[in-house]
C-alpha cells in the first residue's frame, strides 16, 4: 500500500519543492494551497503524513492543525515555517491542549524533506 503525504502551503514553490524532493520515493504526494482545502481533503483521503505551513491566508496553520486533529489525532503533522516566533503563543497553547505536532524551519532542503519523511513513514509497525 502506497503511503500518501499531504502538503498544505499557500506558496506554490514550496509545494513543488516537496513534490520534487519526494519524486521517485515510492510515496504519493498531494498538495493543496490552503488550510480549508487541506481539511476538506483530510475528510476524503487517509494520509500517512501532513506537512503544514503556518502563515496562510484564510484558515491559518494553527486553525488547520486543530481541524486536522479533530479528524485524526494520530497522523504525524510537521509544521514547516519561517514564522515560528510569530506563532509561538498559539503553538504553545495548542501543545498545552494536547495537540501534537513537530516543527521544521524553512527553508528546508530536499535531502532533509526526504530524510524526515522516510524516518517517519518507515518506522516498523507505526503508521
């Protein structure tokens, strides 16, 4: 069974970089440009991993994270952002509420995208 990854980011170049980095990896990569579309896709598809931007128009990353967690409390979510400090209070609040996530800082190189993805999805007996 192919593992499917969802990338939620309003920046087309970031979405393309994830797609290109994971091309040929054996994973299926789907990208959407907004939190709203990401949440909608989560209702339709069972993903193995989500990469999520924080700073997006409309539904921001923290709100999107909350909606993802309402649908699936176990899926790994990696927030990929250059604006961590700007959202620190919101992220701390979410973490205090038991909403789990991990952080990756932009810019993120292709080899790191591949490394993080494989380390998450290739753990024996998990996901």
